[in-house]
C-alpha cells in the first residue's frame, strides 16, 4: 500500500478513534466495498456496533483537499446503503461530524463516544 496523503489521514484517524476515543479496533473496517447505483464504491472507514451493524462512516480526504459539499455527498451516498447513525468527513486538519436523526443529518460539535 502506498502512503498517499489520503492514506496518511486515514491511518492517523484510525489511531485517534482507537487510542483516544476507545473505539474497538475489531469493529473497524477499511475500504468496505458496497454497490451504489450499479457502481462499486469503497467507504474509507466504517465503524460497526457490537452486533456488527454499520454505525459510523468516516470519509477521509488529503490535507490539501477542501471539505466541500461533494465530500459530504459522497459520505451520505454510502449512508443510503449502510444506514449509519454518524458520518464524519475529515482531511486530517478539519473534521465535521453529522448525526442522522429524524430522517436528516445534523452537524454535531464532538465525535460521539462509542456505543453499542
């Protein structure tokens, strides 16, 4: 695997959620494949709950990439397939977290504690 700027962000974010937020490493998948609109896609990071169901999607961009609506759309399209409770979009410098509640996403200030 080549250490691209996006991969650097992904690896550091994984370490952050495991070491700082205490997310269980065994419930984290990287580049989970999914079919969306007849196209094969891969989500950067998916965190699962204790039943193995997707709970959070984390979309990683390179540090030079501006976090635009397109990045959120990409993560939201994965949500349509996986039905997660949380979306995070990060470029390693800025992070945005959304919670899916009442059929809509709302930005929240902090990353959620891991819950089952």
